[in-house]
C-alpha cells in the first residue's frame, strides 16, 4: 500500500460526496431488501402493459411459495368470442408482506431520490463529475479500457488513493451507475405508479408499458447489486481500512 | 358545478402544501391520516403530500382500446356470500333489493338502488388495474361518476373525505381530489356485462389513479365526513398513488 502526499491532484473525498454516498448506501439496502420481498409476492415478470397469473410470463423466479402456486378456480371467459380474456378467482393464500414492504420501499426511495438529486446537481456545479468521474480525453480509448479490464480480472488492483482519483474502468462503472442505472431505476419505479403515469404518460411510452417498466426495474436493480458486490471486492482488494477511513472520517 | 370542483382542487393542493410544514410538527397535520407513531405511515404521508403538491391533480389515467382488454384475476374476497348472510340474500335476488345509502355531510342523505344508479349518465372507460402484488390487468368499467352521486346527495362544503363500507367488512376512504376525479366511478358493469360477483357485484368503486386495493368491491354504504375517519392501522398505506 503506497502512501500518497496530499496536493491538489490528490485531494480527499468531499464531505458532501461522503454524506450522499452513505445515505444512498443505506437507502439502497432497504430498497433491495423490500424489492426482494415484493419479487417474492409476484415472482413473474412480463413485457408490455399487462401481466398477471392468467397471462403468459416472460420468466418466473422460484423464490417463494407463490411460484406457480396453481390455486385458482376454473377460468370463466368474459365473452363468447374465441380466445376471449378470462377471469378466475384465487383460492390460494399467497405470501404477501407488501403492507410494510411497499411503504418501506417508498420511504427508502425518498432517501435515494432527495440526496441523489442534491448529489447530481452538486456534482455538475462543483465540477466533481467533470474533474473526477468523466474519463479525460487522453483516457478515451477502448484499448486502455480493455487493458484496465484485464488488470482487474487478474486482480491487479491499484492501491487506495484516499480520494476521488479513479482508474478508467472505475470511472466508467461509476458513470454507468450514476448517469444510466440510477435514472433508469428511479424512472421505471415511477412508471409503476398509477398517479405519476396519469400525470406523465410518456413514462409508459419510453419503457414500453407498466410491466416492462417493472421488468427493467428488476434488471437495473440486479445490475446495481452486481455493481455493489464488485465495488466492495475492489474496496477490500485496494486496502479496506484505508478506503473506509478516507470515505468516512479521514481527510 | 365546474367552479365548485376547481375550488375543491385548489383547496386540496393548498392543504397539501401547508401540511408539508405540518408534518414536521408532531400532531399538527389534521387533513392527513394518522401515523400511529409508525415511521412507515409517516413515509406514506410524505408521498401523499408530495404527489398532491407536485402532480397535476385531475390528470386522467391512460385509457386503452377494447382489444387491449386482458384476462383479469379476481383476488382478495371473491364472494362475500360465503360468510355474509345479508350479501347471500341480496345475491339470491340478483341484487334487486340492494341499496347504497349515502350519509354524513350531505344535505340530501338517501339510498340509491342499482336501478337508481343506472338512471344517471354513465361513464365507460378501459383502464389498467395495478395490483399492489405486482400484476396488472386491463378492463372496461361502466358506472356512474362518484362526483355525480355526491352532488346528487348535496355534498356540503365542510366535507373532506368519502368513506366506503363493504359487504366483506372492509372500510376505506379517499380524499375529495380523488372523489371528484372524472375517472372515479361507482362501477356496475365490467367488460360490457354486469359486474361479476368475483369482481365486486353489484357495485364497486374504481379509483383509477391509485393502486387496485383502493377500488373497493361489494359496496354497502358511503359516509361523507369532514374529518379523517380512523379505521385503525391496517398495516397498509392509506394513500397508494404509487
């Protein structure tokens, strides 16, 4: 582990960055936990506007007793037409903890949305994004990015720098999380809200429907969990104690 | 009539904005549902206030084409006759004896039979039902706008909440913004036929810009109140615009 001197090139993490980082971390844990709970209640995913137990699923996850439960009365068609849509009454007592699951998800959502927006605005106006996150012109090369990927796969991880001085792959992954995955997960979440889509119907258009939004929300959250795992592994590999210190009380 | 609605909407927004500060001061948020000291209910109220303050109140939920109508599971109570004798009796006579009393803060309290409701101008729309469980379904609903009935009963200016009682023992309420929303109807028809028993016959509520469980099935009684009528913490959010 190299010890680096603190000069303008090696400034420590800003306090607002650290605060936003940890608030969002905690809210992310609550969101993933409750999101998992909600997935267990209806572990079927669809594309388009409509999806329910009486319509075909894109895929199903065997994550709760609700998986392919089959507790339905005989289907009754709504009309005499061929292939008419049907209704069926559910007889099965499903797993459902959405009462607290949903409310905790949305409460945690506020702790992602508000600090996230402040972080986003501050990131633009303080130059944090431009100086530390956006790859520099001399870095913008696929070959350099590929080399960095190879180094990471070989577990050749640069030592901690105690501040926002990131490698190319590291920058790229942060950019994907901040400018792509986070906006997508917030907006697909809102596309599942009946009140919000009534006010902003374009959300249903850009995500191809309420159920597509739910499916994209699921994949975006999976990608974020994958990012979190890799992120923590990299923190450990580059010097856990030092990284945690510089991201909390350290200067 | 139109003017009255505008005042109601504006009032609701102003109440929402003022309660934003009220939420910070304990026990100072009269127009909001109680939180029971539960942080989850406080979060629900924050979402309620924010959506009321930030979203244009009367925007219509997306309406679909007839060909978009989908299969539609019946969940929750699917026939109250199995435990409610009153309902079983009404069902036996095809709901000919069913009436819907409207009481409370109205100048002309009274009861409406199914035929009475069907005499009012009806509204039909094809909308997406969003269940809290995660599934959605598209159905066509026919009924009388709740605003029509409230005006027919002479809703008083002091009124703030519309409370609904159901034959399957559920109690719930909505605020005036949702009550006077053009797509909020007392539905007696589904997909061009009488409302099936599994979907809430003879009449159910449809609140198209909230989650499915606000659209109460098997309506028994409507009570208009000036204050939030506290049914106790069910463990579920009262406002479910999200």
